[in-house]
């Protein structure tokens, strides 16, 4: 992990979203997903984080080194309330999520973060994560979509430094606002 004097005191972790494109066979989760977009999130996490997890419809929160088999489950195939309950339990088993000195960068699509369980708006993955007693960083809130996200990830890796998308010129949406502003207005 790259560091500066400020970063030496921060234990940085990431939660990244899996991808639908996968390599065949049982593989560590960080090697299972084959899209370029996933690889950028993985490479950023490996460059700047002490550890990272992958969020999957089938397995919930996966440690990046955990070997997983082939699967085809998508979020549309699962009961959101049951899935969210599984992820909550998995969070309780990870000490990092109880560490106030930790910083967790969440790189997950807005759909996975904000889809309500059984129509309950406050029963979302995002609402759950906002109640965790660590510093949660939402870099994708500053972006207008995958293109901005990929640009930010690439530029951050190339520069060898951590920063929000706006620090690299990738934080403005096409309408001059942010995705989070649209979510909040909803």
C-alpha cells in the first residue's frame, strides 16, 4: 500500500462490486471476475488498501482471497432482505468494521447500495453501511457513471495517490451535479 505521513495512520480498506463476466473454475474472488472495470477496482484496492472485499449476489461479502466456485446468480435473482441480512452478519464477523481508525472505500453501484429490501427505503445496504462506526468513503457519489469511475481509478493508480474523483477531474456529472444529489432529491 502506498503511503504518506497522513496515510500511515489510516488503515484503508475497500468494498468493491463483483462483475457478471467471470473466468471458469474455482478461483480466488479477486481473480474470478474478468471485466476491465472490475480489474480497475481490484487494482486500485490492491495499490491503496490493506485489504478488500468483493460484494456478490451469491456470496455476499467475500474476502478477496477466498476461493469461490462458478455461479450465475445476479441481484435480480435474490431476495434483497435475505441478502442484506446475510451481508450484515458477514460484517459482524470482520473486526475491521468495528475499528474506528479504519477507512472503508465503497466502490459499489448505486443500485446495489440503494435498492430497498421489501420496499423499506431505510433498509438498504447504504443505510446499513452509514451506521457502521468507521469512516466510509463513497467515491462513486462524485461520478456520473462508469466512464468517470474508470477514469478516476486509472488516474489514481497512475498517479500513485489516493483522492476523490474530483481531485482527478472526474467528479462532475453531465448536469453539473453529482449522482448523490440526484439520489438525495429522490
